[in-house]
C-alpha cells in the first residue's frame, strides 16, 4: 500500500499534542482589529484545543501519521524482586 500524504496546509495550521489532541489558533484575527472588542482579541491570543469531533476530522483526513491509538494506561512498576 502506498504512503499516505499529509495535507500541507494542515501542517501549518494545527499542532498535535503528546496526548493526541489538536491545537489551533483562533479564527477572525487576521485583519480589521479595530472593529473587534478587546476581550475577543485577548481570548484569541493563545492556541485553543479543538472539539473532539473536529479533532477526529483533522487527524483522520489530513494528518494520518499523527494519530495516537487509544490504549489502556501502562501498569505501574513494582519493586517485588528485591
């Protein structure tokens, strides 16, 4: 089976965290800032995490190699051999 390609524009717009969540910058912040309230501009500074359905769309369709498998938490190591 051939390799799957990552969507180039998505590489620039989204970041995937270590836990597999997708971060993105807020919309409506490119121009016409004088018409927007200070609170909106302040809230849009940071990267936000996408909702679960939107994350699924981005990871499945555009970032095929950044998907994390949902697995059970690893068992805690114990010192039973000493």
